[in-house]
C-alpha cells in the first residue's frame, strides 16, 4: 500500500514509539497521535471497521483507533504470537507477491475473547521499502449487516456465512431465524459441498414433516474458505412463486383477451374489404357476370390501391366486352345478309337453269326444223304453205328464244350485282374480324398485366405473413379471373380466326361466282345476238317466200346457215347450263359458309351475354 498519509503517519508513530522506550506512554507519541489520528479515525468509522492497527516492521503495534489492549504490544509476544493476526502479519512481511492477507475469525483475547477477523496489508515508503503493515479488524457486525438483510426473505428465510476451520465448519455470521452465534459449529452435506467449491440447491426435510429450501455457494475470498448459505421454508418460498405464477397467468389472460379483441378488430378492418372483393369476383366468375359493379375505395393503404387498380381493370374489360358485343351483333347482321344474298343467288340460278333448259329445247326444235327444211328444199316450191307455216313457227320460236335470252341476261345482271354486293359485305366482315382481333390482343395484354399484378400481390401477402393471408386469397381470385379472361380470349381468337378463314374462302368463291356469271352474261349476249340474226333471217324468209321457188339454192344456203346457227345455239346453251350448275354449287357453298358464319357470331354473342354490360 502506498497511501502517502498512512506512510507519513506510520513513520511518525514509529519514531515516537521507538525513540521513547518502545512504549506509548510518552507525550511525544500522544502529541503525534493527536495530530495524525483524526483522518485515520474518520476513515475507519466510515468503512465500519472495528479497529485499525498500524504495525511497524518490528511487529510493534504503534497505533490503534480503538486504543484496545493490543496497543503497544508486539505481535511476536507470547500473548499474540499464535493469533491469526500474527500469522497474517508474518505472511505479508515475508515478501513476494502477497501484499494482502485475510485472517479468519477467532476469539481475540485483547478484545475480551470476542470473535474478530483481520485484513493485513503491507505499507511501503517512496523507495518501495517495507516499513510496516496496516491491519483492519472486521467485526461480525459488519458481515451481519450485509448477510442478515431481511428484504424479500419473508418470515423463514435467512442467509449466513460458514467457514472451514481446524475444528470443522463454523458460522462466520450470526443466524437470525435459527438463533446461533458466529463461531458455532454448523454441519451438513450442502455445507461441505459449498466449502468444496460447488454450488447448488436442495430440499431438506425435518422430523416434523416440514421442509426447507437451501441454496449454497462458495465465497471466492483470497485466503479464506467460506460459503454463503440461504435457507427458507419451502411453503413460504413457493407461495411467492405461486403468487407470482397466478399474477403472471392473470396478466397473460388479460393480455390474451386484449390481443384477441385487437385481432378481431384488425380482422374486421382487413378482411371485410377482402370478403367484399371475393364476393364480387365470385359473382363475376360464377353469377351473372356483372361488369358494372365496382369496389368502393375508402382506404389509402394497399387494399385501397388494389381496389383502385381493380376498378381500372374492370373498366377496361367492360369496354372491351361491350365492343365485342357490338361487333358480334354487327357480325350476326352481316351473316344474315350474306345468307339472304346466297338464297337469292340460288333462286336466280334456278331460274337461269330453267330458262337455259327452255332455250335448249327450242334450239333442238329449231335444229330439227332446219334439217327438215334442208332435206325438203327441193320440194319447197310445192310446199310453200308448209314452209310459210314453218317460217312462222320459227319466227315464234326465235321470239321466244329472244325473250328467254333477255330474261337470262337480266338474271345474270342481277346475279352479278348480288355477287358484288356479297363480296362487299364479306370484305366488311373480314375488316370487322380484323378489328375484333385487335381488341382480343388488347384483352390478352390486360390479362398478362393482371396476372403480373396478382403475382406482385402474392409476393406482398407472403411478406406480410399471417396478416396477408386474406390478401393472398384476393390475389388468387384475381389470378383466376385473369386465367378465365385469357381462356375466353383464346377461344374468341380461335373463333375470329375461323371467321377470317371462312370469310377469305367466301370472298374467293364469290369472286369465282362473279367471274362465272360474267362469262354467262357474255354467252347470253352472244345468244341474244344470234337469236336477233335468226329473227332477221326468218323475216327475210317470210318476205321472200313468193320467190322461194326461184331462189331455192339461196334458201338451201340459208337453211345450212340456220342449221349451223342452231347447232351453235345448242352448244352455247350447254355451256350456259354447265356454268349455271357451277353457280348453283357455289351458291350452296356460300350459303353453308354464311350459316357457319352465323353460328360463329351466335357463339360469340352467347359468350358475351354471360357478362352484364
């Protein structure tokens, strides 16, 4: 210890003691004590020490705060040489690293045999030379004030110190609940375990049927083998635990009720809009498909944002489905018009076929007559009346042929006009199908965006944990709606593709019909010209019948020309019949295609009718 004041006081007291006959009975010593002692007394009183001794290197006790009987003695004298104080002093002055030694309790004779313990520390000067030691006497009261604290110990709980001595374990503090004084022998397996350096707890039962809780721990004090023992009746120890348990259970119950109430309120706040959303999505997916319904946006959190985006999505879907419905209606009307045109064309083809049949019969008759005239040309003069009759019949036949030919020309003109009208309508149908394809592409893009929105909602639900499970349900419903929309879009796209294919085929067939009818029209014009020529020839024959006999050769030539013309008419009528048959087949194909187109438009309209727009 290098305390300057203690160094100075030690040197002063040693000089006053040794220079005056190794005794305290001198005025110099008294004067020095009166001058130096007050701060030392104050320190000892503040720390609660029983006494503070200054011992010279020679073993003389040159100062004592308590001024007990040991003041002026030498620790090596017969009265003190066997005390633990003397042994501790010897260890401190022996050198080495031991600068502080604790002397265990024992009966100290200068204190009237009272139990006392000492802490001894060497004092060195400024040259690191040992000049003596300071010994602090620790009374049992100092330990009792610390160990015997009653706060929280109840009525039966107490703590006490036990130390190992040559006579066995003994108390190093007084006991309160079971009154025993310091120095009394105290045994027990738990005390031995603590003195051996072990810690633990145990329950001790007495013969009366009661039990005590015991806690034992070793005290790590240099030079001492002490242990701290704490005991209490188990019923008192565990009554506090039971009380604490009941209090904790009560607090847990109150907190649980509060948490449940909070959770119910939070669930109502979170899941009410979710349930509304699920109900609306279920109604759209399974019910009437009301696309006019919208979510009410009253919040500014993730649910509110989802509701706003869902309303935007529903607005777009509503517009698209309404546009599809309008196009489907127009498509159905166009299909009906095309079917009507194909029916009209079929009727016209029947009429042309009938007229061509009549023309063919008439041409055959005319050919027979011309051949008969050719074979009977030599008898012309004799049979003028017969020739006249035949000429009149031929003229009538020619007029009938001219009439039928004009009717055929009008029918072919009407057929050409109807074919052009059908071609225009089919072209508009193709354009409408193209517009529908663009709308379907927009639906596909919106469906992909909705699917992406559902994926983001699922990620946010996963991040939110249990609180986001309802959010995950909404995300799943939106994803299901997007999948249904995508499926419907693919079906509509397939139907539109079929419509476009059928439209292209119809356009090609109508153009072929238009080409055939144009050819028939040209043939009919040719027939009409031939018939007109035949009529002029018949008139010339009637006008020149009086000179038939003189111009028999000319008549023979005319008959030959008439036969040739009749044969040409027959061939043209055959070609007309073939063309009419082709037109009839094409009109049947157009009618079938128009029926398919009408069926597709009806299917598209039925799909759109699933939604309320």
